[in-house]
């Protein structure tokens, strides 16, 4: 799996866990926090770039979370 | 130093609190109710002669050497089987007793070889001691028939069995039953024909014996004797240290002759193992002096070059200059490293300190990434601390034991024996595992009440189904949940888990487990006075590993099975120091004590102490390092004591990353698989050659003590210090105790830990601080460790793994360990343990084998989406149809060539336990295996060339 595909899968997998929360705002916060606290800056930079280019392959919740990530921090 | 034999009190200690007072030989004694007279006497220094009694097993009363007289009592009772009572007056020595004892000894000696001077037990023989103690001066009998010509059994590689020296005291038989729980030995025959027999008169190696050594330990004569003692004679001094194999962390006495280890004897006062051991820790220490040890530093420009032996200074300077060059060319974040769970706490701490402070980034990770990182995450989220909740002894108070994805009798054998003892006492067992582990029905006198034989990859569906039953049938301990846990999260979780799709009936199609069994198992666990959960890598090594850990925590909180003896959530850690290496800040996002690198206060504390600017950003995890290497942004790596080329998933991806890097520095005791891709080799020290501490699965910090000089001249912490100084970040420790003092000063849960305390107490369980100065056997007794003190329920939706079976890959491969080999096998493969397991095999169900025309021993090709390898087939009904299983102890097996890069969502712990594969009958090794063999042979040639030139 290439690098960006791997990051997309990672973001979607994280989203799958938090998606259990019926409150999608809270779920997206959970995903964003998880990525912020666990991903090295290069990885965050790459997934944000991918999101900004349309975010193909990212789940809806992952997209919501990355939007929050962008709002929270500059990478 | 001396051998300092441990005192044998003859019978086990009583656990009763109430005491009685009596008189023995005129001396007043107070002892707990249930104590034997023999033990009470020993406690005041009166040693009553004995042969069939030893304090690791229950009294038997067969030798009669320990007889005493009790004022007002009849006859001469055996002191080992007679309990103390209030007001007793006991006489242990008088002419009548002396006559009886001499008579007994005379009979024993009449059928015993009188070769004491040349006997291996000379100087350590209880029979010899008793002959002296009773004053035996002559043997009047001249028996017509004796056992003196009985044939020795030399089949076990580590100990011999000489029945001519056996006194049929049954200590070995009872140790095998009571201590180990294998029941491999029996007393066969009657009267004169009585003899100790492995299984049904078989050789030890052909019997069920697991070579734990309990029988050897219990034998009072030279009947069962370590071959190393036969070869080298009795040891002359002993040093207490800690085993370097699994996460049980057994305490051992390294019994020495000068700098040579003669034998490793389990330490009676060891609080993790209480004098028991397994075949690895007890016997498989020979790797430490194996001829494959590399003891000189080596460098080379490329992995195609021969190694060049160089001085320590040249090797260290070369590594440092390469790392600096790479950082100058690719940036500060282009290098990193891996700490080891096989190394000490102090060594792991220093490596992460070097990386954070010396390299200037947080690119540090550890092998827990591929085993228990989901435990760290899941338990931190729910309970507030990344660790198990109990001490091992807690299991002896459990009424129902739920074992999920663990195989304690193989992976954690000494704890497995303790668990078996509790099960034989009547505790109930539930096993959740795709495979029939020995505990299910293959251990004597043990049978699981329920074996939930689920499909691999469906753990979360099962834990949700169990929880669904607990909630909907109102089997919860709501008082506990409401008082001790976050109420909002509890209510939210109840709403989630009550939904009908979690019911056992609806989950059955996913898990394959009959709903009735799930319901019954849930009821059994939830209604137990004390329900305990033990789990292993079958929980963590999944794409939902962290979710499952959280699900387990939810279940324990909902049923109130936390915060006291006999209950809890207990991860059985794989490696000796995997808990410790995680505690020491080996993860890229956490400092020691699991504090996030982004936390400004914590970072300021470390910056002040380390006098360095620290990055607030998380670093790369191991798999991310590989991706970055292939992306040309991560080009140098310092790997201490890990073999990522063999142990990490998707081998071809790992090897490509290693090949892509410009400087790989490996510090190890052998040229392991990773070192074949290295540019600098720094020879490491085995656990026998270093001082430090290991932390086991119950958070117990135990001492590791140097018993021999490091073969390469340095302990591993010294090598890291040299490298750090060469990198320009000064370190000046003169002993690991100074490193522990620094850890304690910076880590709240370790603030009370010191070498002095460990020496005084023998070991200590963290948290150890002002509030808990002697440590914490059981956690969360009053509050949880989260900031608000409340346990947190989290929602655990089942998400099927992306690793799916289909027509092309119709079977699921799952992996595991066996008793005699250890992880990548670097240590145990270099011992006689190969006698039990000399190759990895593919277990396959008879139906699946028949479909493929496979017979036992045939070569089976195993193909996955990641790669292909070939193993010999082992037809077995332990696996269910559709599931195949293998171990991963031999590099040539290429088990990880077929595992994929699928991983846990939270931590990237690889999904070793679920790989879709096809299996077919083949006639030769796979292409990868053939290439591996060529590459490996070439690397060994390059090593030999280097050594020849050196």
C-alpha cells in the first residue's frame, strides 16, 4: 500500500471507532484529537494535503475530523 | 559471596491469620493455625530430620524420618502432617526417636549406591545430610535384591534421571502435580517394585513432561540432577536475578562457579514465581555463551560489503558521524530508534532519552508496537493507566477465570501453573479462543466450563455479546458502576450495548459461537463472587485490538470486577520487560510515565532535567518509520535488542525499508535478521552481563544483576551512553542505579523506587510513591487513575477486519507461541530447546488438509495477499475448519512474509492474528525462502570474512 493510501486507511479506521458515537460532532472531535496526539507532523501534513485536494477515499467522519484538525492547528 | 542455600521449612506456610502457642523442645513458639509442627520448629531454628517433605509441596508423611513425640499423645506422629495446636508440648529429639530415625536411614542406605565422593549431588544431598543428622554409622542389611543397577534415563537434554539413587519419596511426583500441574510422573508398582515413572514407564522425553525442572528442584538426592552440575560440579556462589524470557519475570538464583553459570534455580522468595520455573528460564540460558555471540564492534559501508571489526571508539564515532551526516542532509527528523523489551528499564530509558534529547525528535518506538500497544491505549483511556490491575497471586482468589486470546500454559507457563492450581481447587474457566488451547481440556483435572471457539477477527462481537447479556439480564453491579465510573459514559454505553444487534443470537452469524454458550458464559462471569479476565495477544493483535481491550474494561467495570483481590483485567505481557519499556517512555508520543509530549508542564520538567530542547510533536511509530524510509525522509535508525526484520509484519515491506536507509545501527548479542541489513553492529550484553531492572506483567520491578563480565566489554546502557556522548549530548552515569534515580525524580508513579528499596523488598510494584511506599499490588482499589478518578465506559462497535477471506484466500491464518521457543527464537534456537520444537509447522484441520491432499509432514504452501511461504503440515483438530495456525520462531519459516500491514486503528499494532490465506501441497520452499537462504548465507560469509580479517 502506498503512503497516502495507508494514511487514508488509518484515518478511516480511526473514524470507524469513533463513529459509534451518535453525536457526530463529538465523534469528529475524537478522531481529530486522536490524529493530533498520535500522528507525526509529516503524516498530518500529508493527510491534510490530501483532504484539501478533495479527500478521495476518506470517510465522511474522517473528512469532518480533518477539517477540525486544520482549524485547530497549523502544520 | 556464598551459595547461601535457601531455608526449607519442610511444609508450606499457612495462610490462616489466627495463631496458637505451643512448646517445642522447651522453647515457646507461636504459629498460625494450620502450620505443621515441622515448620513451626524450623521457624525457631529446630530442624527436624526429613526426606519426603519440602516446603514447596503439601506434606505426605511417608518417610517417617520427621517423627516427634507429643506430651500426652500416642505414638510418634510425623511432624510434617501434624498441625500445631494450642498448648502442645513437642519433643523432637530423644533416644527413642533417634533409634527410629537411624533405623529408617539404615533401610534407605541399604539400597542406595555408596558413591558419595563421586556423586554429582555430593555437597547438596539431603540423604547424605540426613545420614549425618541421625548419626548413621553402619548398615547391617545385605539385601539380595536392590535397585542399584537400574538404568539411567538421559533423554532430557537438561537433566538426567538415575533411578538407582531414587528413595521413592514422591517429591518429584508431587511437584509435577502440585507445582507444575502436568501430572507427568507417577509412582508405578507396589512395595519393592515402586518406582518413579514418567507417564507409563516412558522416557522423560517421550512423556508429557514439560521440563519445567520442578521435579529436579524437589529431588533430595542425585536421582534427578541437572546435567550441567554433573558436568561441572556444584556451584559455589549464587546471585539473585530476573529471567529474561516472558512477562512473568521469574526470580532466579544464578548459581555460579566463578563466572560460569552452573544452573538457574527458581528463587523461593521470588514474588512472581514463588520458586517455580519453566523450561526456558530454568534451563535455556546457554545462548548467553553460544559461539554465535558477536563480541567485537563492526562497521561496513554497504550491506553488500564484508563486515570490518573495529574498536569501540571507531564504531561509535562512525555511527554518530553517520547519524549527524544524515540529519544534515535530510533534516533533524530523518533518524530515530527502537528500544527493546528484552533490555532493562534503565537501558530503554536511556535510548529514548538519547533520541528525544540527543537526536532532537520523538522518533522512538518499541516492540510493544507489535504486541501490547492496544493494552496501553485501551486501559489508559478507560482506567487511566496503561497496565494490568492485579498481581499474579490474585488469581488464587478468583472464582471464575475468563481467558481471552491467551495461552498461559505455553506463553506464560509459570503463571499458567498457578492458574491451573486455582482451577483444580474449583474455580470455573471460560476460554475465548479460535483454537483449543491446553487449558480447555488438555490439562489434567481441568476442563473449561465454556470454550467460545470464535472465528478469528470477531473478538469485539463476542465481548459486546457478553456485555449485552450482562446488561439486558441485569447482571451488572450498578452500584460499582455508578459510584466508581463516569455516570454519563455508563448510561451512554448501556444504551449502546442494549441494542438488539449485539445479542448473542444476532452475533452468532459473525462469531460462529452458539448463542446459548455466550449467554451461559456471561452469566457465569457476571455472577461470580470474583471474576477475573486474563488476555493476551489474541486480543491485541487485531485491527480492533484497542476496541477489544476497551470492551474488556467495560465488561469488568459493569460487573464490578475491579479494585480487589481475585478480579481485574490482566494483560499477559509477552516479553520480559515489555511493561517496563513502555513505562520508560518508549512510545513516540509519551514520556516516561505515559505523559504526552505535547503537555507543556511535563515537557518543561524533562527539558530542565535533560538540559535540552524537546519536540512537542509525536514522533514516528515503527511502521511509519518504514513508510518514511521508503519515502526517503527517514534514513537512519538505532535498534537496540530488537529483530524487526523477523518480528514485524509484511517482511518484504520491512526489508525494503531497511535496504532504503543509509545507516542502520544494530546493538544485539547476535547477528540477527535485522543486523544482516545493518551498517554498524554494536555487540550487546545478555541479561547475565548487566545490572538493571525488568518490570513484569504485574508491574513488578525486579532486579537484574550482573553475574558475569560482559563478553564485549560493555553493558548496553554504557554503549548508549557512548553513542550519546559521540552525538554531542553528554551522559555521565556510572551505574544504572543513577539512571533509576533520575527516572524516579521525573516519574510520579516511580518516585518511591530506588535500588535500595528493591534490594530491601526483593521487588516492588509501581505505582510506588509517597502514598504507596511499598508499591501497589492491586490498582484502582478506591478510585481509578484517570484525572477525575472515574472509570470511563467507551462505545465498542464491531467493525469487521478488512482482511477478508474469499475464493482465492479461503482460510484464516492465525499465529501464536509454544512453550519451548521464545518469540523470534534468537535465544532459544541456540539452546537444546530445539529438542522440543525444531521448526515451525502449519496446524491445519483434517477436513481442510484432506481437501488439499495434505498429510502430516507434507510441505504446505501458504499464500496470502502479502506473500508466500512453505511449512510442514501438522494435521490437528485443535484448529477449527477454515483456520490454520503457525508459530513464528524460525526466520526461515517466513511467517511474517504472509502477514499483512493491516493494523489496529488506534496504535498500528499489526493484525498478526488474521491473515486470509490459501494452502496447497507443494514440493519445495517458496521463492522468498530460497532468496532468504541465499541472502542469509551471503551475510554469514560477509561476517566470517570480517572476523577473519579482524
